[in-house]
């Protein structure tokens, strides 16, 4: 059975893991109001999803 002879240093371990990155969050503009929102989610500004009112949004 193969067993490492030396302990892997923190630096070597971190160098190996530099490629494990989180992807950037996708952002699209709302078709109704134009505000930025995540795709396939209710727009936080107008409360619409696929041209249907889903949330009641109070205007300040």
C-alpha cells in the first residue's frame, strides 16, 4: 500500500487547490423593469417572474 513519506506542506496543499474556485454569480436584467436579477428567480425590484406577479413589492 502506498503511503506518503513526508507530510504535505500547507504551501504545496494551497498551490494545488488554487484552481478550485467558485464561479461568478450570473446576473441578467429583468425583462419588465430592467433591474439586475439572478436568472430563474423572482425580481426583487418588481416582484414578477415570467410576466406573472408573484410578490407584492412596496415602493418606498
